[in-house]
C-alpha cells in the first residue's frame, strides 16, 4: 500500500507539472498567447475540434452554388477613401452587407 501511495505522490504530480509547462510554453510561442487560448477554448466549448488540429470537419458556411452570381453594384454608390488612398464602399463592406 505504501508503495502505491509513494508512486502516486512521486510520479504523477511531475507529469501534470510537465504537461502544464509544455502547454504554457506552447501558448507563449505566439505574440498574443491569450488569443491562442481563446481560439482553442471556444471551438472546444461548441463541440468543434480546436484550431491547432486544422480545418473543421464541418465548414462554418455552406458552399455557394456555382450558378449564383452577385448583383451589380448600386447606381450612385459612394465610397470612402482609406489612408492608403484605396476606396471602400460606404454602405456595407464587400458583398455581404449591401442593402437589397
């Protein structure tokens, strides 16, 4: 009995400490370690595989049918000038937010 207790208290805690040290070291390989934590915990809490395992089995959005084409830009659409002198639509960004 004492051999089992001795084994549990001398071999198991170092394994937990080693695992914690490796996990913390892996988090700090990025500039923003808390972002890596959040990017892995949120998918796990929703039942998806974490980010470090690669792309999801189920895509986040469905594929667009090939015969679906975007609508033409509205007539008189206004643009904002960015600091790089590029322009961006003032109403909505890109294709997703156009009023229709």
